């Protein structure tokens, strides 16, 4: 019975070597097992080194866009810098717009801030509000008859009317431009 077991094992090995499989598993000899183990270890190590090489050679999106890195110890830190912006003068309405954006529109505020256009936007709003205030105040003063003659005749009445006109004009400007 031993010979038949040995012959079955040999036949199974031969059929496996030829590419046929009978369903019986033939054990490998000690020498073949050691060779198979070292082959698989070398193959695994080779695959690992290939992955590492591929990862090193593969560029990140940041690098594809022209970004560079600097090495700090074991870490690669991206070289990031904000774009140069001209100095904008932000007045009363620009500051009001900024506080409104922070409090009521935080996503829009963050978008302006991260894109680097916040100060430009605030300066544009401030300039537009000041221009609009001049136009509205002069139009309302002309419509209501607040003139230099009234200023010369009754100064307190002129101040009262101009303050009323300015406050109404400012309310219009704030709702149209600042709090939109």
C-alpha cells in the first residue's frame, strides 16, 4: 500500500507540473518548499520596492500645478505664499460689510478670505457705498429744497434736514450694498 501512495504522489506532482490538476494536492519536498518560500519573499519585497518607486515617481496634484516642497526633518512641507495684494483703504462701509460677512455669511467670507480677494471686495463695497451716498444725498437735498439759501437763512433747520437725508440715504445704501 505504501508504493501505491508514493506512486499517486508522483503522478500528482507530474500532472501539476504539466498544468493538469487532479484534485489531489501533492506535498512538496523540503528543498522545493524552501525555494518556494524564498521566491515568494523576494517577490513580495520586489513588489514593495516597486510600489515605493512608483509612489516617489508619481507627482501630486500640487506638483503638477507647479508647487514645490521643502524638507523639514522627515516631512515635506509645501511652499505656500499668499499672492501680493495692493494696499486697499477700507472705510466705514467696508468694515461694516466685513462684520456682516463674518456674522451672517461665513462661507462667503471664508471664500473671499481663502481666495485672497477679501480686501479688494471690501474696498470695492466701500467705494461703491460712498459714491452712492453722494448721489442719493444730493438728489434728495435737491428734491426737498435743501439749498445754500436755507443754510444761510436758518442753519439749524438745514442741519436737521441734511441729517435726516443722510440717515435715509445711508439706510438705502446699507440695505442695497452692505447687507445683500
